[in-house]
């Protein structure tokens, strides 16, 4: 059966697009992917989403998004899209051997924060380990935190965290930052920021119950390790947009973020729209992702109206 809209990905962008297209009677089919609810499902407390003055747990917020979309007729499946063919409409989307077709596609596959790959890192994600200072910095008032990275985003995160933390230690594996000169100067001139050069995080120590209490740091030049007390660890080694499926069909930047036309969510293909972190490497907030999900739904609805007169 040919659908009017297929939405690939969930999270605030995909589920908002589902809500709006469902209310427009477009009966969207949503494939939520390998991380239903997106990055918010690895965030414990969300305190900066409007309308929740007491804060809300990330997974609970995404459940509410999903419930609202399905209430209006969105069909959500916890399935992972394995292949697409956008060579001509109707566009084809595969989940393993099952093929689905649609007149419009909304891509909301998001981005994934790059991680170090430590077991303790994934176990403590949301319990003292974070990949978003804007989301979680507030929880570290008068505490010591570590920022891992050496680019502009690491400098930005470190500077932002000084609003709350008593001390910020930037851990960088080399002896110089790759960040822009102005960002490095700003960071190094901040009295709350210190740097551990030629150092990597070998392990993160703590529990889900009590949070992070320290990290094991390893000197990259002599392999010596030492324990450093801290209350939180922020990963700032970049994000990867989840665009592997689409790189051949859609225009994207060097990092893989999908290009959208100015002031809209339209891609270089008619009837294919992109919203949320898959096309936004600047703001990366739940509320901006939701806003662009709304835009994608309206863009898709207008496209279908023009298509059918």
C-alpha cells in the first residue's frame, strides 16, 4: 500500500512530524529505528523543555510525544529501516525484506554523540556522564566536572559549564587544541578551567545510584594512570549524523548533515524532507528539533496538496 508519508526516525523531530501529519489526516507511518525516542532516551532529567516546570525524564517525555501522535492516527513501529530507494517517486523504504512506498518521506534519524567506547561510559550515561552541557550543566552547581575533547565544541561546553561548576578540567589527548584561536583563548583565560594535556580518560568510576565520583586518567606519553576526583564527565568529541542510508541520494555537508533549503526542511529531492539533528549541527535541542519536525510536516502537507491539486 502506497502511503502519503513515511517518517524515518523518532525523537522530538520525528514524533512531532508524526503528530502534525496525523492531524492533517495523512496517516503517517513511522519507523522509530534502533533508538526509539532518540537521544532523549539517554537523558534522565529534562528541565529545559517548555511546559514541564518540574522537569521530566527524557524517556517519559518521548512516550508522551508518541502517545499524542498515535492518538491522532500515526502508526509507529519500533523497526529499523535498512535500505531506501529515492531514485523516483513513489519512494521506497525497506525494513529487512519488507518494502514500503510513500509519496513523501520525512527523515528524522538524528545524530549520535561520539563516545569513547568505555563500558562505564554507557552504564553511567545520564548518571553523571553527558554529551550535552546545555542539557545537563545545571545539575553540576558548585561541582567539579571533566570535559573530554579539544575542538570548538569542547571549548564551548567547558566555558558554558563554568556558569555552574566550581572547576572544569578539559582532558585532551594531544598537546594542543584543534579549536579556533579565539575559543582557546577564552577557555584558557577562564580561571575555573584547567587542562590535562596529553591525557585520555581510561575509565569512569561511579554508580547509577550515586553518580560519578572520579575518572582514571592516562598519560599518553608515559602510560601512567592516576585517579582524578570529579562529579561529572561531559563528552565533547563531536556528533555523527545518522545519514548512512541517505548519503548517495541527498546533498549533505562534509560531516554528513543533510542540506535543507533556506527557511524550509526541503532537501534536494522533491517530496523528501529532513528535520531535527540530522540537518542541524548548531542548536541540537529537543525544542528546536520538535520545531523543525512541525516544519517538515507542514512542508510535506503543502507538497502533497500541490501534487494532487
